C-alpha cells in the first residue's frame, strides 16, 4: 500500500491519474488484472488537524467534518484497466466542485472477493483560476 502526498492537481483541468499494482513479496508489477474492480474516493480533510492527516492512525473512519466529494470506480467507468495500468479520469466539470485545499484520497482493489487498500494519500488541489 502506498501512503503519501500526491502531486497537486488543478480544479479547472482534466485529471488523469494512474497506478500499477506491485507484488509486495517480489516487487514486480502485477500484469494479470483479470476480474479486478477498483474504487476511488476523495473526501474533504477533517476539521481536526492534530497529527494531520491521520490523527489516531485509524484509517477506517471519517473524522468530524470530513465528507465524500468525488468517487470513481471500474463499475461506473471513471476507472479503466488497460494492460497492467489502473487509470482514472476526472473532468474539469467534476473537479470544479473542489475548492482549493487538501483532500484525502483512497483506492481499494477487489479481486476474488478480497479487498485490499492500495492507496491512502493527501491530494492537494489548486485553484486553476481560468474558467473555460
């Protein structure tokens, strides 16, 4: 699982992001993603900033004031799997609802009924200023 801070994105442009799944034992890229489903969630940062972004290291709960702002999945089409790459796409129309600031992002991958957390990260969003 990757934890960290992603590169900033603009709330006025398309955002194409991607990940590759890596076998933690061999450190090799997993190339057979048959039957994999992927879910992504972006939520607002919590009001409490003690130990930000994860005050109690309990990643499974939504802290006071945090709420989901965008979702994507392979089931709804925002996430596609091409070869061994998991790619997502958000349009300027979707991202324009985000105010400049920091958000939390998570990605889970499910295969054969087993769900694994692949990413927990902070996502900085900047105001792109220009409105098309």
